[in-house]
C-alpha cells in the first residue's frame, strides 16, 4: 500500500482527493494548518471512508516543522501538493501574502523531497497559468501569457520551480492545470468551505440563495462573450479529485513520458457566469438575488480546456455535468445550514 502525503488535505479539493485515494487503496497522511480550512473536512472524510486520517497542523513556511513530518514518515511514496492560497481577487489586493505563502511553502516542501528522496510529486496548478489565451480551448502546449493575477503568477512560478527541480533530482512530477472546481461529494459530507466572503462563483451563488449574503454581484456583463459575462470551464470536484489518484498511479507505474508531465483538467465546455446562475436557479428552484457590477481586476475573459491528454493518457473520465455540480453544491449549503442549526441548539 503506497503512502501519499497530501498537503492542504483539509481544503476543498484536498479533502475530496484524500477520499478518492483511500477508496483506491492508498494510505494517506495530511498536512494542513487550518488557515483556510476547518476540522469539518476530517470528520467528513472519516464518515465517507470509515478511516481515520492523521493530519499535521503544520505551516509549510516553517521548514523545521515540515521536515519533522518527513522524519516521522520516511516511507512516503508520493506527494500531492495543494496547500496554497487561491483567491484571485485577494491576490490582487495582497500580492506579497500570495508570493510568500505559495512559493515559500513549495520551496520548503521540495527541500524535504530532495532530502528524503521522494520519487513522485503531483502539483496543484491552474488554468490561470495561461493568462488571457489567444485561442480556446487551451491545450497543454498553448503559449503561456502573462498572468492576470498574483495568484496566477504563483502557479506559473511554481511550475517553473518544479520543472527545474526535476531536472536536478530523481523525482518525477505531474502538473495538473485545473479549471474551476465546484460542487460537493455526492454523500454531502464534504464540500467547499470558504473562509469569510466567498471569492469563487458557486459558493457565492449558494450563500446568496440561502440568505448568508444579501445579494450577489456578477463582475461585468460587457465582455466579448455570448452573454457578456466571463466564461469558465466548471468541473466537479470529485472528477478533479480522481484525476489526482490517476496521476499518482501514472507516476508510480512509471508511465510518465518526461520528468515533468502536464495535464489540463476541465470538461472542455465553457459556461458563462449568467448560464451558471440560470442552471442553479433551475436545479434549486430558488430565484437568485444578483446584480451586474463592474469588471473585477484579475479576471480572464474566457477560458476552457482541451482535456484530450488527461482522457487518453491518464484514463480520466468526466462523471458529472453542470447540473450535478450545482445540485451537490446546493445540497452541501443546505447541509451546512443544518449543521449550524444543530450547533446552536446544543
């Protein structure tokens, strides 16, 4: 049974990936300092899988604490690295926070990979590395344009750091550039838990629909798209999670073509912000209170994936469509409301 370290394991995608890894026979340990996550994820993982997860509340920017985890677990077969701040808007407002957290944490992790001879690493990258592409859908060889946000820049830099690292070390890597993960696990035991006001579309939709937010703002309706709103490739989080398991299996089976392979993870379908809202209203039966606002700094106009490489090489299959994405996201929001109600009563 291969042992996988998941950093950011209590986050949105990390928690779903831990579930998928466990269901596919892997042993898993987690590092998450709870700066952008909560204990709810650990509880949810255990409910779904019936297995206890060891999480280390360690800040990757602290090298000694990070190193101590590797000293305790000298038999790690691979790492999936999620731990990073990910809000585009926040990164524009606080760029130093993003460069410090996302890059220092990665460098410290790679120091441990080098010291302990970890053979495989999967890096959580992003479609933001493409900037505003000249043509869509984007493929893995689409030219990298200047990032539209500091968050996107940290993902571009992270990819460069890992590529250079694999050239100098006996470690193989996969860079997974995913598009817009949404939804929740079908069990509704884990889902997205944004800290503070949500920066991403779907939690903003569900929190507005349930009344946590009084109104939602659509950032611009004057883009050169079919309805004027930004177009994104929304992908169910469980589909994203399974791709990470496939990536680890790909590396441990030594099927990788280079020391650092790249895969896009998206459905291949572009959905506009307004179309996403309409789908949610249809699924939930709730009329959303939203208004059109100005464009938001850092937003790319339109982007969606060509996912042929992941489908053909990793054997990845999309299981969920936009309807299931909105349905599970809404059920998760209702579940959170129920949990909050229980906590108040107790």
